[in-house]
């Protein structure tokens, strides 16, 4: 009975997550030119472990249009070991930025409680997205769902996503984000595109498949 109950609960979580979960494509560079376009990674199986996905989805859908914060720099809730950060140059550099400039008004660094994550993300214009061990990170998709523009270092997967028109910012170094005028330009460009993307349903699983189909149609 307990196993049946757990299976039923997992089924409900999967059904709730279906509106935002996207299949994970991480093999676009196995050929040259690539066989498939670079596609957003979407969320992953760890989100099915949430006790209740309904608040997560509701918070993402109702992201505050009025931002009170500028740049959020928080990562590592799942893989939080310092040794892991030290092995990842992008995260190490982002941690260095927080160490040097985390006290400035434009940059919010530090841990965010799980229950506060979506509200915190929705309250910022930008989110730093230092790469982890994979080609992409679900954090990139989290930002879009909550109405924040992800900021990424120039790496092949992110360059491909930006070239495909996804609302995001590419920088050569994290210190580039310290430029207030640049942040205003980025928001003026990416903010409206992100709002339109979210309103269109493009961040749903169905939207992911539409994006992939359009990309393949263009190549054919």
C-alpha cells in the first residue's frame, strides 16, 4: 500500500511538472555541423523530488513584474561542496566576484532558502548562471520561468542558445555585470523578449517541441 501511495504521488508530481519539464538534449556537438540544434536543457528529475510542485509552478507563473533586485548570484543548492566549486572555473570566478563585490547594492550573493527561491529569483532582473559539470544547467531554465534573464559566460552551448534568440546575456567575464549602464541595456533588450516568451507558452514541454520542430524545419 505504501509503495502504491508513493507511486501515485510521484505520478501526480510528474503530471504537474509536465507543463515546464523539457526533454534534455546535451549531444548537439557530436557531429560537425551538429545533427540537432542546441536546445534548452529544461528542468531535470530532481524537481520530481519536491514534496509539492504546485507552489513551484505557481510561483514561476506569477513572477513579479516589478523587480526589487538587480543581479542574483546563488547556486550550489544540490552540489554545494567547496571542492566542486574549486574544480569549475566559472563557479570559482563567480564566487570571487561575490567575495569582492557582494556587499554592493546591485549584487545579491549568498544562500537562498529552498522555500524562498522562486520569489527571490522572480524579484531580480538577472541571475548569474555559472556552468556546472554539464553542457547546460537547469538554473538557466529556472531563471526564464521566473522572469529573470540568465547571465552566462561565453561557452559553446550558451552561445548557440543566444544565437537562436533565447533571452539571455553573454559576458566575457563576470566583472562585466558590474557595469550598471550595460545592465540597463541588457534589460531593455532581453526583458521584453523574455516577457513575450513566457506569455507565449514557449517554456512548456509543448513549446520545447515546437522550438525543436521549427529548428529542424529550417535545417531541412
